[in-house]
C-alpha cells in the first residue's frame, strides 16, 4: 500500500504533538514535585528545616572550632523516605567549598536516615569500622548507590539554592565516615537526617552535630556510642595492632582519629535533648 507524503506528514505531526504533550506533563509533574509552595513537597518535608534555616544553622556550626581545616561546608537534609528537602552551603558561592562534597553531604544524610530507627540512631561515623574488611557490616557501603541522575541533574548555578535539582528527589548512597546524623523531633519521632561535608571526616561530624543541635532536632533516643548523653556520637576506640593498618575497635563502632583537637571537641559536643 502506497502512503502519500501528506499522510506521512500528518502522522509525524500527530506523533510530535503527542510527544510534546507527554513531555509537558512530565515537566509539570517535576515542577509540582519541586514547588516550594506546592502541597506535595511541603507535606513530604513537614517538620524539617528549609534551605534558609539549614544554611543558618550550618553556618553557625561551621564558624566554631571543629578540629579540622576551617573550611566551608555543604549540608543536605532528607526526610524519612530519603527525599531531599534542602541543600545549602556556607561559603560566598558554590565554589567556596569542595564541589564534590555536595553529593557526599546528601549521601551522608541518606545513610544516617536509612540505617537509623525510631528507637536507635546510627551516625555515619558509627559505621566506619563495621564496614571495614572483616567487619560485621562489610559490604554495606556498596549497597543503595547514589542516583547519579538526581545528583548531577540541572544547572550548577542552582546547586545549594532553594531549588537545588536534588530537592524533591531520592538521592540514595551510603557513606561510612563522620558527618551524617538522624533527626528526631521534640516528640522523639525520627523524621529524617542531615549530612554535612567539606572538611575532615571528624570535623564534618562535629559540624553536623552542632547543626542538628542548632535546629533543635537532637531528641535522640539511643545509640551505640556508649555515652547516654551523646548516643550517636563518633567513637574513637580504634587501637592499632602490629601488621594491621586499621587496628581494632573495642566497641565495633569505631572511627579513625583525624586530629587531637577534633577528638577533644567531640567529647564536649552539646548533649542531646531528652
């Protein structure tokens, strides 16, 4: 059967229109998904800090002595489903802190949320030794990979801003050194987590801890640190053994020390709010 050029043109026009219609719907859904004043995102992130509150709390924490290199930071907040609710940085622009730390901060937030429970918090610092070769959780760091489409989508000019392209989407990822903490509200409900990155892993933990305290989301029920007043604090109990690069953690939840200053600061961080 011979098909006329006119009929082919009509078919292609219709197909193009249908494609445009589907694209338009997808974009509309994306817009609704990311809308700051839309019901979808506001309900998903209820009770969690927005970009302005996150940046303010993160900046105040970064400006204190944290035992690191005195660097600017990235911070990310996710809800209990792992959806990114806010991304912020402390420097004058997105290039003032390590660009790679944006996604790492989101990865840390996802990890702290994914492996904390309503009755037991695990910080990313608590996972370091357990996921090392021979550890009880070895291999965990290879699970739940970062969604690279979410991590690197959109214009870089929006990174760390109100409409950061990660906002409203699940980032995934597992990170196993200091800087990620679960968030518990005043009713002791686990509502998500925060991740901080941009300095040494030990300083990241100290900064994340102070940021959570500033946000008043540190009503932590219990943890593995052995310190009831700081249940999910970083644990420095790795003892070097001859012939072993890592050494042995007495508790099984240890993290390497970065500096004497960072270790001292960790021991005097604000106690959790009961």
